[in-house]
C-alpha cells in the first residue's frame, strides 16, 4: 500500500500521490501544503458584488441579505409578499454599507420593519421594531377600526363571511379574523351573564 508523498504523512494515497487530506487541500487551494483559514477568508464567489464590501461578517448582513432576497429573488418563499407586490429596496441600500450606516446597530429583540407596509425599504420608511409592533403593523391586520365594526355588523346581517367581505370589499379571511374572535367573546359574555 502506497503512502502519501508529503514528508511526515503516512496516510494511504488517494490520488496524484497524495492522501485524501492533501489531495483535497490541493483541490481547494492549488497547493497540497497551503493551509487557508476559512473563517478569515471570504466564502466562495467572493468576487461577487455582495462580498466585495467585506461586510459579510457584520451582524446586520443577514438582515440586509434577507431583505434583498424577499424583494428580488423569486425563489425566496417570502417573495410573493414582497417583490411580487412591487416592494423594492432603495438604490442606496443595494450596498450593505449604506444600509448599516443608515439603520445603525440593531437593538436586542428588534427586527427590521417598514412603517408603511406598501412602501419600499428606504431610510425614511424603516425602523427597528419589536414583534408586537410588527404584528400591529402587519399587512395581515389591514382593517381599520371602522372596517372592523362594519365587518361585525355585516356578518350579523348575512351570517356569511363571504357575503360580508363582498359588502365591505375585503377578503373573507379578513372578516373571519375579526368576527370569529368577536363571536367567541360574545359567547363568553353571555355565559357569564347566565351564571
């Protein structure tokens, strides 16, 4: 059985006269003896624009990268709610350094939030917000107080979320989100008054 041709290595040969360790080092780095600290270097494709800035290790890089993917990558699972709806990132924020400069450090427990859910990602429309603030600002919570009141009235008149939604000009799921919790609360109140 042949051993590796590198001095001091007694492992069996895989290819080109080197063991697996030295062969793979040669494939990665072009030299079987050259050791590269992978954590100190840019990932594969480091000549790509998203790595040229050297910010790929910054704490905000994953936030920036996710924002860009939501808006521009059709393969992203969140693309239909962002990019497909026409939500974009301002030209300035296409460079992660500008995003970091404009947004500052992310406070603990906060995440990126757009103030106007139909607006783009830009400095005057973004903030760091808690999960509760974001839930209140969600595009899923689109009914105003007046629309919520009318949703309950129309549902009580028609008995159907679909018909109430048509009357109000919203989706049936929006009516269900308002009415069913209201119905449950009404049942609880009536049970309390009976007791």
